[in-house]
């Protein structure tokens, strides 16, 4: 599996390919490649083929040992807001209804889109602020992240996956009472550092991301355990609907909704507290771990 990453050490951030045993290939040191992840995505399939060739036979001098570098978000600063889909798993819709005393609401007929600001994005092992005094209902949401690779508008369902560069993991950290207070979801979803993303990108054709397991653990306790095949709107439909009259661009990030098991819907509610460790997993990609800051 190809694991395309952005990493940093004493020489600063750059593009890498994570190898076995946690080693990483410094792609700039291994050959002529685009300068960063956005440039790699924009360079198209030939650049990805070249990176795969370098990772298949890594130059020993360009390989850094595990522990000598730090993974950043694969796209540390998206050029546009992160696009998001709400209420996209049937059981998550049902648990939300229960918290509001609704027996059964109507399922969405179309994807419910909202966004998170670009500077919400953080990488693996970075801390999520507790935002004490701002929210008392900080919550987690493991999500499949889709990275757009080819520009397009009015994209058909049949052609949607050809516009995908790759897959990653997102955690849509949310201030629940803010989400409800302001009507629109943007405020509750765009708290500083509330979008962990990573740990890397797996190229689109290397994973059937529409048919894989998805889980979230808090302090080692499994809270969410589902499957991307249970989405109400699959990735093809999400791309189709989002692109209607709207141009998707290389490097755009779409997180595709979370399954049941979020903290605010538990009885009693169990939202996040300072010191909590959140580990998000998607089969075929890996895991993304972040901690809620103590202060």
C-alpha cells in the first residue's frame, strides 16, 4: 500500500512515502518530485507513478528511521474550506433523533453539506483544544476523507471516482451546543484545530473505500464501529451532488459523514474532556490519534 505523507524534521516540512516499520522515504531526496502534496495532486497520474516507483525501490540515503520525523496533516493547509456531509449514516440519524425525543425523522433526501475552515486542520498526534468556556459538549466523529485529484463540475455518479486522488481519515470534532445554537453548523464545526486529518493519503485505486470498516476509540474504549457501505449517500453521490454548478478542484478535501456512537448521543452523554485520547481507524488506511489538550 502506498502511503503518501507530509512530514517534518529539522529540515522543515516536505513530501514523503511511509515505508514498513515506520520508516519514511524523503521523496525530495530520492528524486525529482513535486514540492508538496498539493503540487503532487495537481501534477496528475504521471507524478504519482513516479512516486510509487521511488517508494518501491527506496534509495537508502533518502530513508529516515521511525521516530526521527513528525507526520503532519497530508495537506497541512487546504486552499479552501473542508467540505463535509452531515447525517449520512442511518443509525447516526436515529441516535440524533433519540436525543431530541423524535421517534423517527425523515431521512435526508439529499446530502446535507457544510464546511470547516481551512485552519481547523491539524495532523496526527497533535492536540485538539478543549475550548473550555466555549463548549461543554466537545465531541468526536470519525469520517472517511476523500481527496479530489481532478477538477470538475457537474460530475456524474458514473465518473465520480475518476476525480478522486486518494483517501484519508478525518475527525470532525464538534462543539455540539454551538452546532445547534447558531442554526447553521459552521460555527460549531469550525473551532480552532477541530479537524484532525491523516495520517497519510492512500491513492484512490488502492482501496475500495466505499466498502471498508470504520471505527473510533476514546481512551481505548470502542465508541463507533461501522462500515462505509452503510452511508446513506455514497462517495459517488456526494461528489455528484456537491459538484452540481460548483467546480471541485485538485486538493479539495471532503469528509463524508460519521456513523453512530458519538458521545452526545450516549446515555448518559459522554463527550470529550481534557486528556482524552481519540483514535480513529479505517481499514485499509490506518489510524489517526489525537489528544484533547489539558489546558
